[in-house]
């Protein structure tokens, strides 16, 4: 199995665990040095580091949005990077408004461990409006 295939399997396993509600399973390939990068303009933005970064981050996201859902449309691997392209749907807790927009995740996986997960939003202003923050 190539490095790309192994890395794709790591990401698929993470999302399968997440679909089962196993937030800790999502981070099976995370280490103390793993970083999740979220858009700085969002209320939960910035760099989240460590094995428990995803469960903590989801707690912060759910303070502003109910039932966040990421639907994957495409997964591409190149060397250490796995790129997911999909659609994020959010419903603001304050506003009740539901929005959907394109989102991209770039997973950097080295020797079977996630080094970095960068999240790129198609429209952070729409997310802030849905959250009732602007």
C-alpha cells in the first residue's frame, strides 16, 4: 500500500469514527504535537493543539452551531497531504439560520501520524451571520 493510500485510510477511519460519535476515534492518528488550524475570524478560530484538540474544538463549535455537518465530495492524496473537498452545513444557535458552503480540509500525515489539519472555509462571514455574531 502506498503512502497516499495509507494516509487516505487514516482520514477515512477518522471520519468513520466521527460518524459513530466517537470523537476520540477521530483523533486516533493525532499526537501531542498535532495542530488543527481554524480561521482566525471565527469564535473558535486559531490553532488547537494536541490529542484532545478535536473534541475540545467541537465543544467550542457547538456553542455557536447546532448539528454541524461536513459532507465529503472528494478526497485527494499527494505525498503527506490528504485533501478533502466538501460542503459544511451549520445552523446558528442564536439565529436559527442554516447555511451551507464549500469547505476544504488539508490533512498533513507523516509516518502515520497527523501533523496538521488545516480547515479552509468558503465563507466565514456567512458562518458568523448564522451564529448571530455579525
